[in-house]
């Protein structure tokens, strides 16, 4: 008894919480307290409660026999049929609907090899040629395929198979991309229908009520009476004489053009379909101007176009006669390669223009994965992501531990800076001081100043550092970078799917909706003047493939806008751009295997006066087949020869290059005059930077010169999302 009495208090002491020890000895609990959470059982008892009688089944006297009643029926108990031949066969409809949830009637799952053997997704460009019925059918084929993939995924989870997930996800991604392309095409058709309906509602010849004829043409001044037989014969004779043929011989057919579409006068005539020209054409049309837009090419975009890989080979001549090297890269039309190296800043001015004019309804964007900067050169060069906020500054590999704290303080100050509040100026005369004084105030090192000025503020040279009174502009540039990163995360840049050539096409469509007239394959013959002022043009339009003289027309214009190629005598060369388009089969080293990026090599890191820019996109942006990457290296020329050596640091960073397309230096043109005196307003050439901010500055400058007031652009609306779900 004494032993028992001694043991119990000891156990109680172990279990009793004390004031000094707060750690419960849970591992001793099973040995002290005799409890079990559940009894062991090999069978499930569904109809009877648990029986805790240990004597159960031992004695019939104590009534401890089994509780479940045994069958007293004369029917024999069922026996399992072990021989497959003797088992009864169930009849199943071979066309049963549930079979649609499986790829095969014989098995529940595909092998990984079968899942991996699928084609590429449909592109929006291909689907634009399909009928409504075809798109509807393809959509439900995609839905059925996703159901099959979901069924197989569930079966693999049930069996804990441990294989096939990667291949199934890749197949599902391809199907979802096709569905996304279908939605894009249907959205485009919806907006086209809405635009057409709005135009028809204001047309007196169109009746949308559904009662009577939908279109009732009316006579106007341009409609001519039907010519008589004598008049037709006289016209044929004149045409035969003009062609040097005799009467009765066949006459070469002439180009058929409806002259009514060309008005006798326009508010603005735009020459060239580059991005600058198309943005101005679209904006002016929205603001009620009557616009005629012509281009000598048979495609939109000019120098900002996107071309396929066959066209690129032929443009640069990277092959010998009789060869077709582009065929080893798959279908030519799977490639949409930009001729300029540009990205959009997600909170920049061009994005604001896209949103304010609703051009974004014709386009789809994807975010660029990251913005990077290179430190040092040669084998010791390193690449790191550009920090965009105080948190990233503390984790960046670009700086040491003490420099990180200084950078963090600088970024926080930029976020709270208010030009009108002297209390936020840190004791600096912000209107007169240079950025060097600002950097000195925070004690930032030279390498930190490099990536702030070139990768965040996006300056091309170091001239900004010593510019008096330039600090507020630099701070606003850094803020723009930070706000753009914060908008979608990862990087400040976005990119249109299917290439930059979609941008001028979007603005051209906007102009057409608001009454603008577009004419491709049209050569400018002459600009007509009244004294010193341009008052019109003469031009000739041809149909594609037509070797004839085409149709010549003339029209008056209050203003003429154009790219430098149309006015060689009114522009000057201010530099040369070096550019190389490179095809890769791997991402750029040091960029975390990103499918896209911008990488800046600051000029001081490689002993130059101008930065080197690298912009890379991939199949994720529908510009090339899977497994390929397109990188464009560009900079300003600083020598007169061996230009490939100036881009060598960029080539070094790219690693192995499959194809390299590099032409001669591209002249950088600027207008000699503002255009106010002669009514001719000329745009600048595209520079070497990898963003559109300088292009947008040119758009606003031309608008100010032509219209006499600034272009007011609505900011990004709250909740506007251009890239969708990543």
C-alpha cells in the first residue's frame, strides 16, 4: 500500500503543470495514463457500436457470442467467380457519352509519351481566318480535351502514380492558349461589329429597324449616269491609243479604284505607318480630324514592323543563292520578329495613350519577366535584377551590406519626395542642384549610381548627373520605374503578343473607325506648295502585284505629317544606331531562366559613352516556336568601322547564337525645322533604347507643333489590367 501511495503522487506530479516548467512531457503520457484514441480493427463496423467486452465470444453462458445475426435462409451464399471466362458480360453502349472523358476506350490514362505528342496551340492570326462555326467547334473540342486531362489527372492522384503530371500540364497549357486566342478573335469581332453598328446608326442610307430594306442608296453629286454604248466605244478607243494598240485588240486592264473614297481635302495627311505616325493618326482621328494615311509598303509598321523569319533572312541576305536556311526553324509564319528593340513601360505614356484611346481592346499583352543590369565586363561580369523598392534593395546582389542601407534610404526618400514641399528636399536646393549632389547626400557608390541612372531612370549617358536643376526629372523617372514594377510585379515592362507590329495596326484600326482613310502600296509623287507652305500631295496607288502605272490622284491638306524617309532634304543625321537581331535556343545566363527580359550594360562598365541594350522575348509571347528566343542587341555607334566590336559585350552576354542578323549602321534622323513655317511635321528615327518613352516624347512634341497645344492623355484607369492572369 505504501508503494502504491508513493507511486500515485509521483505520477500526479509529472502530469501537473507547474509555475516554473511550461514544457509538457507529452512523450511520457502513454506510459502513465492508460488510454487509447481508437481500438485496432481490421474490419469496418458500420451497423453495430464498438464492443469493449474483452470476453466477447468466449462463453455462451455469459451471452458473449457474436452480435451480428447469421443468415438462416435456404439460399446459398454467393461465391466469387474466379474464372474470367465464366463471368457474366455487361453490355455497354460503344457510343456512351462517358467515353468522351477518356482519350481511349481501352485505358483510363495516356502514357506520358502520348500526352507529350501534341501540336502547338492555334494563334490568333490563324483563327482570324476561321468562321464562327469553326471557332465554336474548336472551342468545344478544347473543352472536351481539358475534361479528358482533368479525368486523367484525377485518376493519377487516386492511384498515386507519380508520373505524367508535367506532360499533362504542358498539354493543358497548349489547350488554354488556344482558348485564349479564340477569345481574343471573338473579342475583336465583337468590337468590329459594335463599331460597324455605330457607323451604320449614323448613316442615313442604312435602316437598322428591321422593317423594309436595310440599305437604300441615295443619289449624290459623285454618282454618274450609266454610260452609253457610244461613250464606252470612245473610251475603249482612247485607251487603245494610249496603249499603242489598234481597235479590236485587247486592252490592258486598268486598276479599279473608287475615287469617291478620296476626299478633295483633308485636315491631315500622314506619310508612313510607323508607330509614331500611326499613334498621331489615331489620336487626331479621335479628336475629329479628317485624316488620309498612306504608305509606300504593302504592310503596316514601317521600321517598327514585325516580320517572319523568311523575310528576315531575305532582308539581311544571310544565305547563299539556292539555299533556304529558314526552313530548319519550322514554319515561317510561326515567327514574328521585331525590326526594332522596344518594350512598353506599364505605367508609361504610350500605355496611357493605348488605354485612353481604347486601342487595348485590339491587343493582348504579356509582362516581361525581369529587368537586369550588368556589372563589370568580360569573364568577371555579373548580372543582377534591378531593385525597384526598399525591400529589393536590401536583398540585391548589386551592393554590399552598407550600400544596401544607403540605397534603401534613397528609395524611401524618392517615394516621399514632393517637389512643392521643401521639407522633403533633405536640405537641397532641388530646383538648382544636380543629381551628383543628391547622390553625394546619400553617399551612394559609383556602381549604384550607374544602375539607378541607366536601368531605373533610363538615361542613355551620364550627362544627366551634372545637369543643373535636373534632379526633379530624374526622381520622376525613378518613380515611374517603381510604379510600373508595382503595377504587375517582377518588372516594369509589358509586350504585345505577336510582336510590336500589332501596335501600329491597332492605332491604324482606331483611325479607320473614326473616319480615317488608309492606302497601302501608295507612292508619294510630289508635295504641292502655295508659296512656302505645303498645301497638298500627289500620289500613285497600285494594287499588290500590279505592274501597271497604277492610279494617280491628288488632294489638298492643311498639315502633312511623315517619317524622315519621305523628306530626305528636311532632316539631318545626328548619329547611327547599331542593331543585331539574334536567334537563341536558350535563355540569357544570369536571368533566372526568364522567358523574357531587358538587360542594360551601362556605358561605364564597358568603357563606352553609350549604354548597350538587350531586349529578349520568346515563344511565351507568340513570336517564335517553342524552344527559341529572340534577342535584339542595340547601341549608338561610336566608331566608323568594326561596328560588331561595339556590340561584342552584348554578344558575350547572349552566349551561343544560332543566327545573327546585323546590317550597316542605321542613320538616326531628326527634322531640321519645327514644321510651323511649311506645315510639314517630321518624326524622329527610332533610337537604340529598349523602351518607347523617347518615341512617346516625339509623338507629344509633333502634336504640340502641329496643333499648337499639348496632347492631354488620360492616365491609367483604376483597375486597368493589360496582362491578365500570369
